[in-house]
């Protein structure tokens, strides 16, 4: 179970496995011991906020003016942000995103079929690989230099990328 440490003034709350923390009553016990009124922004780590979870978070943290999703990887950092649960949101910095077929790795055109999201950072934010781990680096990058995120996504009717979950959970 994730632990939450609440300091006196806490404008940003980052929480791993936010849904599990909410379901366990963790924030109920925190609010009984701590004043959570200074929390202004809530975002999960390693998960996405659904419409139902956003409703529950806003109930629990009535002072929060923003509940947002940040998308990224340990290797690439945060590459997209969204204040909605509906889609990936705005790309941050010089970043390219493509969706590929999970089985073949071929780029997919916009449409409702789910695929794996792959990301390539540019400029000073580019990632050159794991230190002294060339084989792991080759496994993580495709032939075009896009990182295989393991995130399952699809396009919505307006061509925006919608996060669906993970194709795999891997710690490198």
C-alpha cells in the first residue's frame, strides 16, 4: 500500500496507485490526522485518473483546483499533460508520438483499434540509452529510435490519443 506524507502546506499531491489509495481509505485516515485544505493539484503516478476516480478525488480534496494526468516514463521523463481523463493531452517539449500494432510493431493510422504508444524525444531532452546496457537499450527502442512505452492507447474520434492501460508492467 502506498504511503502518503502530508506536510503542513501541500499544494501538490502525487500518489502512486491513486485508485488503490482511495479505495483503502488512506486519505480518509490522513484527513482525520491532517489538514488537506492546502492541496491544490492532484495527479497520479503510474496510473491514470478515470472520470469516476476524478469525481472521488474532487470530493475528497475539495480545495483541489486541478486533477491532472501526467504521462511519461523514467527514461524519457514527463512528455504529456492533461487536465482531463479523456485523452493524452498536450505534448510537452520536442516529442513525437506514434501508435503501433502490438503484434507487428507497424505504425497504425488513426482509428479505434488499440495499439502500443511509442515516444521519441528530441533536442536536449533526447535519451541515449541505459548506461552499460546496450542490449536493454536495443530492446527498449525501435528501429526509428522511438521508446516502447508499454502503454496501450487508441485514437478517439478527433484523432487524440486515449490511454487505456498497460501492455506489460516492466521495471528495467
